[in-house]
């Protein structure tokens, strides 16, 4: 693969966009959203990719899980590609432009905004489409990436439950605990995820710069650790290649 130079920050595009068209239909009635239920006791766990249409690493990781035909050991597992409209407009000559079409999918998770039918956008329509299944999720991992190159971050809420799950991953990603912005709510702060009085938790992993190959390693490593920590999968369900990042020092 030939690396193509980004004209803004001169970052080479090191990742081939995965072709996810075979997963268009989904199996939930929601395009590009798959859910597998064991009917056995256990949490509903979700891996979300493409909150930004140019955040490619998450799409690589979720497609890899679907390609492997993984199934949860207990509970329910949902795998989703979120901002498909933006992703399908990805232009290697202008890769930053495909983060979103109308507004940032990852920053519109205020219930008042979601409920207000007078407000409309491509991203809001997609969020409203996905909202019913997200409302049933116990543990959510949102795979993100950043404009600038930097160390991976495990971004969680400020509550004990958030920090506990972030630590349970035992990854090399630095944990950043912060309250969400009420005017600009992220998926990790949505609904019961952002409340201290229940067990629902959402983590946001900033895997690295959008198109650096290292971000794919972080995304897959984070997914594997998250699914093990929640009891959704067993270590035997992964090859060693999923665990590419050194564990955090204890």
C-alpha cells in the first residue's frame, strides 16, 4: 500500500478503508447494526465504531469481529457502524471533511435534542435510529481517533463505576476521567451511562491519529480487553494478535 500524504498535517494515510458493504443490512432492523443474544444471563455489551466517518480504526476492529463470526459467551453483544453517511463520503484527498455530514454524531447525545423533532440532521436521524438499542446496553465501548497524533486515551466518566471499568481493561492507554459537557454531550455521557446510581458504563477510547496504523492496533487491543472485562467473550476467542499493546503497570 502506498501512503498518501495529508495536505493539512502531513500525516500519511496508513490504513486501507475496510469495505463494510456486506454488513449493510444488519440483523436488528437497523442498517449496519448487528446484535447477538445468547438468552443466557449476562450484560448487553456494545462496540461502536465510526462516530466520526473518518475514524477508521474502529471500523477495522468491528469488521474484524464480524468477519470472525464472534458470538457472546453470555448476555448479548451488539456491533455497530454509526455514521455511515459520513464514512461513505471519505475522500483521501480531503480526509478531515468526512468526520460528519451535518453535525458531529459523537456530540449530540442530549436527550432533549434527540427528542426535539423540530431539529433535524443526517447524524440526528442516525442517532435516533440507533437510540432504542443503545438504551438497552449495559457496557459500551466507543472507538474513536483524533486529528493529531498522540498517546492512546481511555476516556471515562467521573464516577467510581467508570474508573473501575477503565482500570479493569489493564491496557496501556492512559485513563482520563472527566464529567461530560452538558451542552455538548458525548455518547459516553448519554442517559444512564452518565448517572452515578446504576451500573451502566460507557468508555471512549481515543486510539490515536485517524489514519495511523498504530490506531488499529490500539482499537483491536481495547476491544479484546473490553469484551474480556465484561465477560462477553473468553480469551480463547481471540488470537494473540488482538493484544498488541503492553498492559499497564500495576
